[in-house]
């Protein structure tokens, strides 16, 4: 029961990223390219930090390999995004979505920090599944459609398959903790 409560808490925290907007939860935020860049940066930073924590806490080879993949792949996307915004002379602009994403990521890290052993591994993988679902939905439903700059849009579109592969990988690892 405690595991189920933790999983539900993680999923609720992660899924609240877009629901925190002042308008109804059904309405999508309207973001400018600098705000979209900020959300993209935040999404990658959150997963890099979670992966870094996992690398220090897990003893499970499969979870460690996943955490290494997350930190490597998300750092690569962050590096690409940084290069693009530098080239375009765009400064990412914090907004409600990016701030909420960072705050939720910090809450999740605190929750994960309090766990160890298999409980940590289970909570980390469950949070990664929930997180990647939200990020994919945000990419496809908000960031890509609202991007005005074609290069930014192409970068966002190009990372969707990797995020989907991460989700599938996390779900495979998750099956070991059911």
C-alpha cells in the first residue's frame, strides 16, 4: 500500500506541471519561443538531476544503466538546446510551466532522497515513467505546436522519439518492480 501511495504521489506531482496554469486544467498555456526554450531546459535539467541522484543511491545494475542513459541523453539534448538558443540569440524565459516543472522535480528528488534500496529503485523508475509521459505530452501538445522558430520546432520534434524510447525503457525496468 505504501508503494502504491508513493507511486500515486509521484504521478500526481509530475502530472501537475501543466495543470498549475491559472486557467482551467483543460486549457493549454500559451508560450513564446523563449518560454518554450525555458521549459525544454527545465525538463532536461530535472531528469539530469534525478539520474544523478539515482547513480548515487542505486545498487541495481539495470537502474544504474537507466540513470546513466538519462543523464547522458538529457545532457546531450540540453547541450543542443543551449547551442541553438545561443545561435538564435534567444534567452530562455522562465514561466509558470518551467517553474512548476523545476519545483515538482525538486519535490520528487526530496522524496527519492528519503528512500533506499529497492524502495528507491521502484520510486525512481515509477517517477521516470510518469515524468516521461508528461514530457512527451507537453512536447507534442504544447511545445512543438506553439514553436514559431523552425529550428526550435525541429529540435523539439527530433527529441520526441528519444523521449518515447526512454519511456519504453523505463516501463520495461518498471515491470521488475511490480
